[in-house]
């Protein structure tokens, strides 16, 4: 069954159809919330809460529209409400990209680079971080990002641009592409 067919079945009360849909989104939603919250337990709680809210409000979802954007919007609203009510803990993130077949030196440099980039991303203001991660990790359009973050498409573009600009200014020059690489 396609996602659209599963959604229609889920709206008619088929819990297994909803479970099938959610299985495809759990990891992506959790990873995104983990990067926003910087806390595994909080991200897991927010993910579960978003999925429960999505199930409870499934009849409100309009078939033919973007379910992924709708689900991420619910998750973002949960994050905003949580952020208002609590001060988020500062927890360092573990690298999510395992080193491949690299020499020990290359693996160490790669892991260090990932840590530096993740640390820089974690320091971004949450609005910039949310927009950047939706664009890069979820490959959402600016229109979808704007819908999730309840802003305009222009603001979504600006936030991603500013996030990239802030990363460029905080990362060590050795981590950035050289001017010769840019010309290639």
C-alpha cells in the first residue's frame, strides 16, 4: 500500500496502517528532535508525544497534503512548548556517521571533524538549527520548512542561509572548502 492508502485506512481506524506509516518516520523525527533538544530522553519523549498527537488528530489531516510536513509541524510545536516550559539541558551529541574503511588517522580526523561540526550546529539558535536540519537531513523544500516552523518561505530561506553563514564563521578554516575546491 502507498502512504496515501495507509493514511486513508488509518483515518478509518486501522491502527496497523498508522503503525506502518510511523515506522518510516520514527528515526527521522527522533534524530531531528535530538538535534534540537540535545538530550536523548527529551527527544524520545517529544517524538512519542508527537506521534500520539498525530494519531489522536489523524482525522484532521487532509488527504493529498504532505503528511511528513504535518507530522514535523506537530513535533516542532511540541518542541516549542517544551522549550517554553523548560530549560533544555546541554548534552553533547554523539556522531551519527560511522567512520568507513579509513585508516585510524583518517577515522580520528573524520570523527573530530564531525564533532566540531555537530558542536557548531548545536550552538546555533534553535530557529536556525531547526530550519537547517529540516533542509539538510530531511531535504524538505523551503515551503515545507515554512509550514512546519509557521513562518514564511522567505524567512525559512533566510534562516537556512544565516545558519550556514554562522557555521562558516565559527568553523575552523581547515574544515571549509578551499577556494581552489570551490572553483573546481
